[in-house]
C-alpha cells in the first residue's frame, strides 16, 4: 500500500480513521497528507454500544470504542493536518494537536432549492438497519408522533420486519422502505418538516445538510448542532416537549422568503466547492 502511495508526488487525502494505517505506520513522513475524520469514531461506536440490543454486538461495539480511543490519540499526534467534519470535532481533536481545520461534508447540493408554502407531512429518514437510527425513531414514535395527528413518513434502507410491524400500529405513519436517491430527494423537498433526532453527537450528519438545502422546516436534536450560524437555519430540540412544540408551530406556518434568506446567508460556507478551496489552501500554504 505504501509503495503505491509513494509512487508519485501528489498529496494524499486519507478518508476516515479506518483508512489511516499508512499514516500510523509512518511510511508517509515525506508526503503532504491530510487525514479526513468523519466522526470521533470512538464516540460513535460507544453510542452504537449503548443502543444495541444484541448482547454480543453490544460488547463488540464497546471493545471497538476503547480500541479506537487509543488509536485515535496516536494518529492525531502523527498527522500533518486533520480535516475535521465539524467545529465540535475539531475542538476535541485540538486536545491532541493544533494541526486541525474544519472541512464540512461534501454533498450533491450546489444550490439551495426549497419550495415555498406548506407540505402535508413530516419526514424522518435514515439507514433503518442501524441500531442507533432505529432507537431514535422508536423514541420519536413513542414520545412525539403517537401524541400528534399529523402525517409522518419514515423512509430508509433495509427496515426489519419487526420494525415495520411496529410502525404499522400507527395510522399517521407511512413507512417507505429502500427509496431511490431521486425518491428520497422528492420526499425531502415535499415535506413540510424534516425531523432529525439523535441521542449522541455525531460529527455532522449529511442528511441534515440535505434537508437544509432542499427541505422546508428542519427540527433537529441539540446534540447534532453546535455551530451558532447553523442553529439559525433550523429549530433545535432537546426534549420530547421541544419536538412536540416545534412540530405544532411549524405546521401552522408557511415556508416563506424570510426563511429562505436565512438559509442562503448561512449555507454558502457549506457548499462543496468552498471545502475544496480550503483543502487546496492548506496544501499550497502548508499550514492551517
């Protein structure tokens, strides 16, 4: 692997801590290298462990979390430059190195495209085979959705039969399994509200950016948003009452030019072309 990486003079972008062994082995000491972190992986696996119901998987995630915590500290100190995915992650990594800067997630949206007016449903979407996502949705159903009359659509990959059966008890919930990319974009665009919930901090969720660039109102867990500018573009919820109040209020409002202008003022810094410019600046200047 190192032989291939050393075969030309180009800079190297390592995508994720799981691909960082060449950096850890110190075979790239003479190369320009940026380590791109997608999460604080030790935190992420700890969250998976806390939400996993299967005992063996729970133990596995706990062990992986501990191993990653040790590994991350070593790699952070070795890396020439680290591109964290959010300000929150960058602040954690700064405990080990000052060679860190923020590169937001790359995504498909190069313009803000949002419909005015009102939609007829609230949308929750994500990978429905991931235990943390399932745990979040079950919490929302039991503590929020079951107490409302509005229509909710839950869409995502590979829902289990037991999960589908549970959702079928609720008349105001429609499950859409395995939507195509274009279908998912349509669901986001036509929803009146995109609801994004998580119990644990997780870098920056791509579905949050997609919802902000394409969807009307967005209600998101406080654990997922730390950037003060980004907080202006969505409604922040911490408790079930927060979600209930925001959902009720949003369904009584229309998405207007005022809300679009707020998004336009904030989201330009999250455009992928601006992330590329920052990476090139780091590579050309050789510092953060």
